[in-house]
C-alpha cells in the first residue's frame, strides 16, 4: 500500500511538472522527406569555405532526438499520409491514410483538439494545402488521393460548430475552385479573407483567411521564389501573434524537400532546405520573444536514399551543387527549347560542358524530355559525388528538433507518435 501511494505521489508530481511546462502556443514544423542526410548536407552546403571550421546551422542548435517513422502496415517504409497521421494524432495507420486509423475510422487530430480548446489554428505548406501532410491535421479520408473530398473537409468538418482552420496558406486552387463546388466563395461567405498573390501578402490583414498561390504546388524555391516559405511563415506568425488568449497551433510544412528527393535533384533539395531553415529561424526568433511558445521540427520520413559521397570517392562537392541555378525539371525545359545547349548549360551550372557531356545531352534530347532529365541529373550527381538509392522513401529514423517551453520533453529516441502524444498533452493542459 505504501509503495502504491509513493507511486501515485510520483505520478501526480510528474503530471504537475508536465502541466507547468505546457506552452501556450505550438509551432509544429515538418520537413517532408527531410532525413538526417538532408540536414547534414545542408550544413556542408552552407559552410563558408573561407573558414577552417564548419559552421553550425539552425538544425544543429536545436537538435534533441530521433524518431521512428514506420507505419501500421506490412512495411517499415512509411508514406507522408501515414506518418503525418501519426504525427498529428498519436496513432499509427496504413500508407495513404488521412486522419484515420487502420480500420479507416476518423481519429481526432491535435489541430481539432486545439480548436475545441478555443485556440487559433493554422496550416501552411508549399504544396497544395490539401496534400497529405496538412490534410492529416484537418481532414479524415481513407485515401490521400481524394483531393476534392479532403478540400471539402476543410469547410464541412466543423469543430464545435466552427471551421477547423483559421488560416491556410499554400497552393491548391485546382481543388478549391472547381466546377462542382467553389470552396473559396464558401470561405468568403464564412468571413474569410482570400489572397491569390504571394507577392502581395498584405492582402491578408486579419483572420480568418485563406491564401492559395498556385494550382497545385508552388514553384520550386530554386526556380522562382527562394524564400517563399520563410515569407509565409513570417506572415503567419504576424497574424497569429496576440490574437487569442488561449494561444495558437500552427503546422508549417517544408513540402517540396520531398519532391526534390523523389526527383533525385540535389540542387533543388538544398534550395528547399534553405527556405525551410530560414522559416525555422523565423519561428525560433518568435519563440525568443514569446517564451510561452514551443517550436517542434521533425520529418515524416526520408526520401531518395540520399548519400553524401559516391563512386567510391571520399568527397562531396558542394561547389558543384551551389553552381546549379535551376531545378532539373526547369533545366530540361530550357535545353529542350534551346538550339545552343552549351549557352543554356553554362548559364545554369558551373559544370564544364565537355565533349562527353555534350554527346550525352544531345543524345538524350533526341529521345525526349524524360531521358534528357535523367541525363542532366546524372551529370550533376556524378560531378558532385551525390548518391541516391531510390526514387521513393526509406525507413531510416528522422531527427527531432525542439526549442522553447517544454522542449526538454522531446529528447532521445522516440516514436513519431510520442511527439504527437506530448503535443496533445500540452494542448489539453
């Protein structure tokens, strides 16, 4: 009996300490596809070659642990939907699941719990706002591919009689402005401001609001807007700041790290990492000024099997990567339209246009866009000694980063569901 009382006292004490450390605001940032090789690559990519020391990045300053990403499926390799469902609900599910368990039953997400508690809620992404990761915070569907149904959930899925998300910024006009249903007009009728120009974020002056800046995903950072997520993050935190005495919950996704990884496009990936890192720095600065806030950063999985070093050589050439000025997709289009391949190649890379490269590119161009795209990436990856093992995902653990009030709860090796459980406990404080 005495032992039971002591255990009870210990649990009560721990619960009290946990409640005392609960933050008012939660900034949850997910680098889609951002495995450990990506954050390591980014450190070397940003290194100042004029100094002997290798400088730290924002990732190095807030690293606390690692997370296991496996789904509740017949595989160790997760997709974004299953992992985001785990990260948003604390429940493992099958690949393709959006906010549902393995029986395809809806599972309450932390965003929904936050809305029930009276908090302000927000979702930010560089892909369509109804893509797998953001969708798993505000929708419930048996398949991530049901984009129209997921978009409908953002206005049909009422929480305590209210729409679930107070602020949405990203892409996706294709799914929100449709022949069968114009969701933007419905959001406007519900009192939401609407913005469709990322170069004029001043269009949004108050909440609730929705901003959609592309038909699907926004253009790659390397091709058009190098700091678009950082700008959206700044705007989001400005809008959320001081809005609600109950605090806020926001999920911000660096969405297209994953797409660049699927494409095995290293320069594209590093540009996305740079935009995501700058967004984290904005969030970290907000926490410094608002110490009742926690910042959590992690990944849903790693993509591409990225390796720094290849072909048996003990080197990874960041100068080659830095010298690439366009995604492989854009470079493919430019070369397909060009009569002078050398001029285009030299304007967009610092790789020599050798006779071997000329023959490789010319032969690939004759076969079409896909062979040319593969040839471009082969030259860049070979020159930089960048390796890839797959065009899909891998099962490696991902890093966990935490900063601010309650960050000590996220140290060590943990399951991705543990991250969700701890954040939900904060929200339910």
